[in-house]
C-alpha cells in the first residue's frame, strides 16, 4: 500500500506530478472551480501535537475536493486504549486515509506498517514531508522551476530541514544548511539521501553570511521545535548569529526569496523587518500547504485522475 511517511516513499516523477496537480487545482480554485476528485472520501486527522496550518489545510483541502474529514485528538486513545494493530485496522474500516502528527516518528511508521489505510505524515521529530512539497511548489511558482535553484536553510538541522534537503535532491536543487556545531542534520538521513540520489548537492556551513551569498531562497524555522521547549534558552544562545535579519539579507543576492514553515517566533529566528518584507513569501507558502496536499491526496486516492489529466 502506498503511504507518505517520508519523501523516500515517493519518486521524483511522482513529486512532479503532485506539484503539477497542485498548481492545476490552485488555478481552478481561483476561477471558483472545486472539482470533486475525492467525492465522499473520508480523511482522519490523528494529531498528538498542536497545529494550525497542517490541520486546517488538510481539512479544507479534502472538503473542497468533495470529501470530508474528522479530527482525532487525545480522546481516541491511540496507543493507550488498545493495541496499535487493533486501533489501525479498525480505523481502516471507516476512513480512506489518515494524516498523522506524532510525537515520535516510530509511531507513524508503525501506523503505516499495518497497511490498513494510506498514512500521510503530518510532521514528526524526523521529517515534515507535506511542508516540503508546499515549499517546492512555492519555489516553482517564484522561479518557474526548482531545478538549479539554491535553497539555504539557516537554523537547526531539524525535521523541516530533513525533508527540504531530500526534496531538493529529488528536484535537482542545491541545499545548504547554515548552523552552529552540534545542530547539524542527522548523518544517517543525509547518507540515505546521497545513496538514493547520488547527484544530490548538499552541504553545511558555519558562517551564515557566507552560506547565503548565492542563495535563491533563504529558509528558516524555530530554533526549538515542539518537544524541545526545555532547550529553548540554550538554543537561543547557540543560534544568536543565525537570525534571518536585514544584515543577513544584505549578504544575499537581491533576488533572494525568504521562506519559513511557520509558526515563527518573530524577533528570534527571523525579524519583523524580513518577515514583512517584499522578499518574504511566507504567507503564500502557508497557503500552498492546502494546494500541495490536495495534490498528495489525489495522488494517493485517485491516481487515475492524475494519469488522465497531468502530463509533465
Ligand atoms: N508549518 C506547519 O506545519 O504548521 P502547523 O504546525 O501550524 O501545522
Ligand atoms: N520544526 C518545527 C516545525 C513546526 C511546523 C517543529 O517541529 O515544531
């Protein structure tokens, strides 16, 4: 059964098909057209962590495609009231697909392992695949194509950075992480990217200004992710030289775009000045979550439509 637990589950060609689907659906929506490509399909949203964008964009996305969603919070007792196998197999009796945001990546892997229904990762400590698809869509809209572009992630080598590095390798983009020692991306994850995509252009720099010198897009995220709240003070100190501010932007080319997955802590990893500048695409990027995830849902649940309507 096809899942989207990480972007290793999807081929570069299918990522391109998802992006093309997302762009077509976005254009059609602008004209008031909401094609019922997933009529009466039901999407469960199993969330162990807070969310605005992921939850609302999936719920509105499936509704616009003619389906419906149901939010499953703590009260369903995932991992508490019954075995994971019973829980997942029963869920598969009712719904067509589940988006899961979990405290640990293993839990989403386990959910998918029963092959009871397609599982979409809505963020774990390891990665955030749907975010990266929306980010690639935003780069494509801004530059016409992702290939050959240079994305510089300034900040923690976290879940968002992991998915971005992978999608960059899949779409022939260069990825640079600018971070202090001790906050690099997981070495096994990078090794796996390079093994699957030997032409991947991934590097890491300590000096943020040097890193952004040739950037087409500068990307940042919070310094302490959900679950790392206890490390916030220590991380504020470690990342002090990695704020995306006017000074850093002055070291980048004038065409450079600014991205952030949000939520942001304004005044920490990014200043108001940059967030609200003409170079910032963060609101469009957040909006693209819905369009990109419509593409993912159609890819998982209505491949035939993509086969008939999308040519790359
Ligand atoms: N970027 C993102 O996933 O936002 P939420 O945590 O609000 O879903
Ligand atoms: N790295 C952040 C992303 C939030 C969308 C976190 O995991 O909290």
